[in-house]
C-alpha cells in the first residue's frame, strides 16, 4: 500500500508509519481515529476544542475513540475516572473534568487534578466531583470498582504498550499512522492531517 503523501503532508515528517500496522475494531468501511490523552495534560486541553469541533463535522466513515495514557499512578487514576464516567453513561463529565483540572491552578496540585495522596483519597475526591453532577457516591464507587472498568483499563494498558506512547496527545489513524500537534504544525493542521490520512485509507479500502 502506497504511503499517504501530498504537497503538504509527508511520511517521516508530519506522521510516522506504524510497522506492522495494528488491527482496529472499526467496522468494515470505517477508519478508526484514536486519541491517546491525559486529563491533566495542558496540550491535550489545548487540543480539546479542536477535537470537539471536528467530531461534529468529521466524515461518517471515521470512528473516533479515546484511550487514556497509562504511564504512572496519576495517569492511571485519571484513566479510571474516565472509564468510570463512561460506565455511568456520563461521558459529558469528561469535559467538566478537563475544565476543572485546568482551571484550579491556585489550589494544591493534588486537589486540582482529582488525585489524592492515597487510593482512598483519590476515590473521595473523584466521588465528590461526580456528586456535583448528580452521581451518588455509591453509584460512582460501584462503577469505579466494576469489572467493566478494570477490563477497559487493562485494554488501555495494552494499547499504550502496542503503540509505544511516549507523549500526549498522540493521534493514531487506522492503526497505521502516528502523529501529533507538533508534527502537523499546529492544532488546525493536525485536524486537516487527520482528515487526509483517514480519507486516504478509506479510499484505499473502497478501491480494494
């Protein structure tokens, strides 16, 4: 398969090729775009408005998924929070958490990023945050400690290892291409590059 190339986008410069290409769970005819992110990452927060706008206008053939980074205890705590919101059917609170974490710089760092000095303190902080939006402590704790959330965390860990995630936000297109804001040349250009790579692979699928 020829590599996606244009007058603006070049392999090895604007994106790297993942070898071997990794399978995705995108349905036939769809191209998966994955963002690996961290709730406390300022670069992820800066990209978020662009991602949200793109999600409203992205091509129908694009399947967008998010995977939290799993580097260490703080990142894993945020990953558990992310999947807990999903398990509760409250993915809308991911955006609330983003704003909360990046808008409380005057507080102590542990308080502002919803991670405490122990697992119990972290759960308490996150329960309190969710409680502001109508989620009871018991409902939150049940989802937080659920098999589903634990399974999702394990899957995220495997994805992080497969794609050798070293920085966030990282974008993976179709299990074949890896890029980021710096390689693309800015947030708007990253969105354009995502669309270019996704369309390239989609057109190739159709041609096959």
